[in-house]
C-alpha cells in the first residue's frame, strides 16, 4: 500500500507564507476569551522521501485572540488517522513545547526548514479522516506527563490523497467547556429564525429556510389590545455547515419557507414539508397573560427534498469530499417543481414511524384538525397519501410529535380546557392507512382522581423520547389564576401564557407527571450522538426575555435535568439546533426578544458547544509520543 505524509505545522502568531508572499492576519479579540482554534494541516503525498522536500506553503494555526498564537494551556496534540471507526496507524502525540528537563522535546523540525511540525504517515488512494485532540498537560521534573486534560477537539472531513499530491486543509479546533463562536470566516451563517437544522449521515449540518426579515405591523383583530405584532418573511436560502472546517456552503431551496418541518429519511435525504411565506407573531401584554399568538394566511401545501449527494463537483480537485455538495429536488415527476401535500400547514409537527413521516396539525386551513402520511417508498413515487379520515378530535395548531412504543403521539398545540385537548394518538396499520384516538382513552393523564390537567395543553412545546418515555417542555399554556400562579384557569378561547415556571411534563405508559427545571418556551431539545439530550435557549417563563441557559438531560426516564455550566453566547429563541460530533451541539440563528415583546432582533452568530469530553476518546494515561524521553 502506498503511503502519504500529513505534515502538521503549529505556528506561532497568525502569519502564513505562500512562496515569496507574506500575508499577516489579525484576529479580533472575543469578549468570551479563547473559543476556537483552526489547525491547518499541509498534506504532502509523494512517499516518505518528501520529508526533506521544501514546502512551498506555510500553513497556520488561528486562535481567537488578538495574538493568534496557541494558548498557554495547550501543551500536547494527539493525532488519529481513521477509516470509518478503524485506526489505520497507531495513535501518537507530541508536546508543542519543550518539556522541562527533556532536551529535544517539543515539536521537531523534520525537514530542516525552520518550522516545527509533526509528520503523519497515512495511506493514499482511500478515504481517511484525521482526528486531533489538544491537551492541557502537567509534567514532572523528568519531563514525563503526570496529568492530561482534554481541552480541544477537531476532526477533518473526508480526505482522499494520491501519490505526488500536495495541498493543505483547515481543521476546526473546538474548545471544550466553552461556547465556540462560529464567525471565523466571511461565509458565516445567514441570520434566520423558525428554520431547521438537520445533521446529515456524513456529519454535515443542513440549515434550511426560515424567516430572515421582520417588520412591526398592526395586530390582527384576534390579538388582545396592547399586543406587539411582527410580520416575518421567509427565505429560500439554505446553508451546509461543515464541522471539519467550521465553514458554510450556500444552497438554494425550491421555495421560500419558514416554520416548516425537516425530517431525515432512511436513505439519508431530508424532507422539508409545509411552512409559509410569512408569519405574524403577536406578543400579548402582561394583563392578557403574557402569551404568544401566531397567524399565517399562506401556509404551503408543498414539500421538497434535499439530496446530499446531488450537485457534486465534476472533479473533486481538493479531494475533500466536496463539503458543499447537495441540492433540493421536488416531487417524483418534475424534480424542479415542489411536491404536493394534502393541505397547507405551518408550525406543524413531524415524526417517523413504520417508514412513513407523519405530518400533524399546524396553522393553515384544515391543518390543525388533520394529519397526513409521507412515504419515500410510495408506489408510483414518493409523496403523501390521501388524508381522508385523518381527523383529530381537537385542534393542534403548534404541536409536538413523537413516537412512543410504536404509536405516534401528537401533543399540545392549542390551549386546553380538558384532557381531551392535550394529546391524541395515531396508529399506523399499513402504508397510507392510520387511525387516531384520543390519549384519554389510554388513561392520559392519570392522577389520584383523573383530574383535568389544562396546564399540560402547551402551545409550541418541544418533545424528546427515550426508552418509551417522552419529555415535553414549554410554558405557553392556559391563563393562570392571579391569586395562584400555579393553577391554570379553564378558558378554552384564551391563547395566553402562564407565569408558572414549571410547565413541562413526562409521559410514561400514559401517565403524565410534572418535570422540573423546564421553564422556557420556543427553545430547542436536541439529542446528542452519545444519547444525552440538551435543552437550549428559549423565552423566560415570566416575560419575553430570551434565555442563554442550557439544560442537560442524561436520563429522561429518571426525570429532572442538570443545569449546564455552558451558557449560550447569545440568548435566543425560535432558533434551531443539531448534534455535532459525539458530545457537541450546533446552535443556529434565532431571535432575541425584548422583555415586552416590542422588538425582535435576528441573531447573526451561530455557536458550538462541546459538553462533555468523555464522548471523545477517553485518555487515562499519557499517549505515546514521538520524542525520546
């Protein structure tokens, strides 16, 4: 097998050389300190003899401080080369600086060009990936590592190298335990809200649609006096975020849509369904319960599909897997035209069961009382089945949808005055064939006297299932009794909020129980690759102030959440989130809302959080090094 070499240069400062040209870049200081590093790897592929060859390009390491040099707590870099999950060379590491008492330690200058570097021997002619780990280390008097703390992580995308090839790549180096602002390059995120973020099978993240413009407008007649109203306008813009490089790649959708659903299909494509061109938000005054109302007159009865393998470069000149690849297609006939749904729906819920996508409720004519089934393997071409008979007992205008023990639960979405208005259950018997029943038929919610639980009838809740138990969070529900803020008032017509902070609950075998520490609305619930669930952002339960808080759910069935020490860089609501790497989360866009709801501001910086280094390779002892100790 022919081999190639990866030369990793650790640069002091932020200068890179390209032959005789010198380019200096000044990095802007960030108020949140050192957030992310960018480690660029120069790929040298011409056999082992290339070590002594002069490199024409000096590659660089950028840290987000004014100097741009590696931080003091970054002492050791570990390198892994993988094919899938298999290591193709033994893991090795090297200290970045000279160890006390160890002559010749630190990064070697392998090719005598005056630049410290690591040389990694890797195979050519096949896909590989590089993982990087940065450690804060302490050394004893002899220079041997005594302790290691994993502080930075990074992973390249797909690399395909040929003999004789020479190039460099950028690898994003993410700080563990701190928020990483993703604004390193000019091609940063497009500000948006009510959009979707979907992790693709290859680890890239698809950011789709949403609303990117807002204007204050007169409120609809249905909104109480004193409300503040804003009209949002949708965009056709989509982006692909590449975690390897922390860069964004533009994609264009077939139709502008916000408030839609995005569902990962079994073949790796992504279904975007419904949404609308515009959405009006009404923030109610405190005298009316401090709630939020949603209005839309143009919900889309359409879908489109993102195919991550279409639109590839004719020749992948960089041999990096073309991270910007992928494009949107429509229905199975003319793929340049959007496919059709049975009814227009926006702010609906979606879940996959039995190989079919259930699209339930939402705003739009007939939407809140109906559901429909999308089948990627439908005879005659992918699409939806007729929705005849798919009728709910109660409206679900902005629900959450999940699967519990093979049944699809449609939860909340409208103000509840009785148990029958809280949740309904869809059972799919075959392709395109489903029946619906009210959740009270299964004894939901149960209690000492089967009392009504209108406080569980939430608008815009978020839901996450784990081992047959569903966690439902959100606080926009029925109006509360002014004399007792924990007692909701039965007002079926009231679309108002409640000041109580505990508005979440769990569903376990049809039994509903309150879940603590879930007092936010319109945030996100995201399952990380390692199984943990993270709640992030949203609106505070007593007013419209956007929250920077994150909650970590390590075990939903056991109940409760752990307040995370990682706060968002920017408080936000109506944003999107997706899992990143193994134990990290990607937070995208959203809105900041003033306390009285009179002003909305789009958040223009995405961010990444690595919550727990144990999801990466656990280091129990010092890894082997390239130096002789």
